[in-house]
C-alpha cells in the first residue's frame, strides 16, 4: 500500500514543517527580527561614519605627502590601487573596508 503523503519521508520537526511550507507557501510565516535589524543598521551606520572620517583624514595626509605617489591617490584610482609600492596601504585598506560595509549595509537596509 502506497501513501499519498508527499511528506512521508520527512522527519517530524523542522524538516516536515519546511516540507509543508514548500507545499503550501501561504502558510509560511517568518519572524523579521525588526529590532535586531534596526540595531544592526545603526551599528553599520556608526561604523561607516567612523570609517568615512578616518578616510577623509587619510586623504588629507596622503595628498600632502611628497613620497611616492600618495599625493595622486585622490586623483587616480590606479595610483591608489598600487599603494603597496609606496609601503602604505592605509587609504586603500579603508576604501576596501568601506566597500565591504556598504554592500552589507545596502543588503540589510533593503529589508
């Protein structure tokens, strides 16, 4: 005798519940964690604000530095991307960290 239950092979608990949700998506309810999402956004904003301030300070310092190509970093991405040649990747590291955080912030803020 064969069962018509499409969930018969699923273990009772999360697996069976997920299977049921897959069959009847209108029964699916997920908590949004609104408080935690809002708090996370606030932390990301605070971190981005700090990184932005640090980047501006670094840009001013580098623009006045006569060593290597530091004075060109704010004018030309190529020279900034080659910062390792000047022995100081601080500004580049900040830009890349900001890029990462901005991606994360954009994802979270969309929800």
